[in-house]
C-alpha cells in the first residue's frame, strides 16, 4: 500500500443483505445456482471457441475473452456474497477488501474496453468487409486484448493507490455485499473530493472513450445497414450486431444508474439490487444472449457432445 496510507482500520465488515429471516436459505440457493450456471456457461464458451475450427474468427475470439472476464468477475464477487447471505455479513481484512475491489475494477474496466473492441470488429465486418481479414488479423486481435488487460490492471492500480492514501478511522462497516468504490469512500474520514476528481479523469480512457467509440461505431453501422437494398440483407447485417447491442445496453445501463445517479436518490436496497445486476446477473446472461441465437455455437456444442459420447463409448 502507498507509504502515505494512514489507515487505522484493519478489518472491514460487509453487511450484505440484512433481515433476510426465512429468505436466507432460498436466496443463498438462488445465488449458488446462478454462480454454478455462470461458471458452466462461460467455461463452455471458452472450451467451444478453443476446440472448434468453425469458431476461429475475431468475433468468437473476443466472445471467449468476454466469457473469461465474466467468469473472473463472478468468481471474485459471488463466493463472498454467499458468505454474507448465510452468515448475515462477513469480516474481511482491509487488504483483502482492497484486493477484491482491485480485481472487480480491473475486470469491469476490461469489459468496457472489450465491448468497444467488439463494436469496432462489427464496424469493420459490416462497413469494410473486403478488408476485414487484413484489418482484424489474429495479431491485431491479440494486441487489442493485451492492451485492454494492461490498461485495466495498470490504471486500477493507480485508483487503489489513491484510495490507500485516505484515512479510515473508526468506522469499518460497509452496507454492501462487496468492496466497491463509493462505499469505501463513504467509510473514509478524509476529504475525498480531490480523489473523486482524479478517479473521474482516470475513468475517461476506461469508460467514456470506449462508450464513445461504441456509439460512433454503431452510428456508422446503422448508416451502412440503411444503404442495403434488400430486407434480407438488412436483417442479416443487424442480426450480427443485435447480441452485442443487447450486452452493451445491459452493461452500460446498469453501470450508469449505479455510479451516475446520486446515491441520495437510491435506497440501499435498490443500490444493492442494481449492483447485483452488473456483478452477478450480467455474467450469467451474456453467454445466453450470444449463444441462443448463434447457429455456429449451437452446432459446435452439438459436435462437442458427439465427441464426448464417442470418447465415453471407447
């Protein structure tokens, strides 16, 4: 931690969801089921893309990275969430709390950047189809992913270091189910205004620029689709983007409500439910959005089942 850190608090208590009473076991079971399904779905997509020759394209490579990101984010949040539900809260070391925030912020930042890269991929595929293979080469795709992870890890380190300069005096209770940025600031007894300004500028390359790129890409895509004469051609072009648009809308929609709407306008319960959407539910829904309407993934899954059956028979 930063040498200026004057933290007096050594442990953080996460309240989670209080006063559950008879709903404790059903809610624990629901979250556990969601987590199991999330792990299964995302691991399946990672395996399918890795093993199927028909899925060796930039779009599926990026989808595989999205599944990896969702898997890491869910595994960072849900195990502690389950403990807060069953034990009516959980105690973490201050370092452990900061590490959870660090990995959460890193995966969330990476997803923002990845969604922008995926929108650029769709832009090239629809607006510059003849140059798609040369522009979106495997080397370029790997570079995009490497830079996205590097930015996510690197800029989040700065944010965590800035939080580490704050003083945390007497209070150690966070009314949330994970260690997030705003609850940590509310816990501090320091003046956090300047830190919020610094973090805002750090968020520009991680959140605002990617979102701007997504908007511009889809404006160009929409313009290109309108030029297509046949309805069949329009539907085919739009269908390649609809899944990504759904994921972007869900992710940025919940992110905007949670972090841009002043906390005074939200009850703690609503804030937690919205946080559940982008930390737990989205990781479950993303694979469904991409796979249910994707014939290539469905065929690859059927082929994988056939191969597994053949191996078992032998």
